[in-house]
């Protein structure tokens, strides 16, 4: 239901549902690879929607409940940068990029990296993160 709400543009309701779903999953942690995969998938979706809904405190609560091994994955490093920026810690968010991370499942043409970077600084996107499939627009 949360995904359907998000697709329909009901960001607030989607955020409520993702927040509740992740809390339920985290409370019932059964361990193992299958459970970790579910936590990763739901954690990514929950944080993304919560940040889009302007709820950094709820996104932080999801982050804090993620197992440390997930927090080190590239997609979660990017979410950490987004979370830090939403909390007003722009310098710390830039340091996530400076420390380096790799998103193994980055889709062709996905511009998430450049969008997050542009929210943090006016500097050009570092080449190691520039996977855009179109020319950069002049500013």
C-alpha cells in the first residue's frame, strides 16, 4: 500500500505506511540473509519517501535501526548524505561524498548522485560520481 500511495502522489500517507512497516520489520528481526535483504529494501524505500515528505527525524529513526553492515552499502551512503543535508548538516553530507562510496545498482541515466551533490554545493560533480547520460546544462 505504501508503494501504491507513493506512485499515486500521496507522499504523506506513503510516508506513514513506510514508517510503520519498517518499525514492524525492525521489531521482529529474525536475522539471516533473507531478513537482511528485506530490511535493506524496506529501509531504502522508507528513508527515500520519508525524506521526500520532509520528515528527516523519521528517516533518522529508520537509519538508526538499520544494521551497521547495511549503512556501509553505497545506496545507504547516498541516503546518509541526503539525511544529513535534510538535518542541516551540509558539510557532513559533502564529507560522505569525499570519503567515497560506490552504488553497485545505479541505473543507467539515473541522476540521483548529481541531484544530491547539487543540493550540497555549487561545485561541479566529481568525475567519479558523474554517470549522467546527457550533457550538463549551463547554469
